[in-house]
C-alpha cells in the first residue's frame, strides 16, 4: 500500500497524466519497472530509475484489476473483472501475444507459480483455471465453490500459492459474501 500511495502521489513525475487512476500494480524486476493498470483499461510500464514511462499496452475495454509478470517466459498478463479473458503481451514491444480464453465471468486475480509452471487465474464465478506458462493452454479448471463446499459469495482479489514443509503446493483464495 505504501508503494501504491507513492505511485499515486508521484504519478506526474513518472509521466502519467493526472486523470489516470491506478488500480493494479506489479513490480517487474527484470525491467526495474512497475506495471500499473488503470481504470481506463491501460497498462503502463514505468521505469523506476529513469522515472519515465517505457510504454503502454491498450488492450482492455475496462479497468485493469490484475497484472502478473511471468519472468520465466518474459511476458506480462493482465486482466479485468469485466472481461472473461486474460491478455498476454510483450513488455518490450507492447504488442498483444494472445489471449487466454475460457472464463465465463470476469477475471478477479492471477498469480504465477514458477515451480509448477502454472499461471493461475480466478474469476468472479469462483472458477480457478491453471494455464501452462510455456504454452498458455488451460491444463485444468475447478469450481472452487463446488469442489470445496463453499456456499454463496463471489471471489475477490486474493489468490496465492504457497509451499508446505512437506514439499506440497497449496492454493489460497478468499471468498466474501454479498459482493
């Protein structure tokens, strides 16, 4: 939150027009940059050391609510809660490389798990999709509500993968009623 607040207060310095509101952030270590998603459906890559915009991806129609950099394959994915697909784009050319299709509702959040080579996306209908990081094909989809006996509510933006001491990997997601 502190980093987000700094971006908000210094966005003019970084070349972002004052009318742009940032709603999603992701640090892209390989580029010493931050990818910032806006309400206007854009993803801007800011160089933190040069303090300037490296470029802008304009592939969404609505607010960008989730961004992930997949360093293993050097691409960025971005999504919106109002769109049923995930955009895959090149952070050097800002061209769209493709879209991950399959969700039946807006994509709430995403995370990349390097060990399993999975990009994991969670949509507003509580469906979790596991995409191959190398081929971008959907390997598996589960309904988090029916598979785990949750009732009611919709998914909100909390998705995380963690490893247990025994070496297993676990997916953590959060549900809230009445959203």
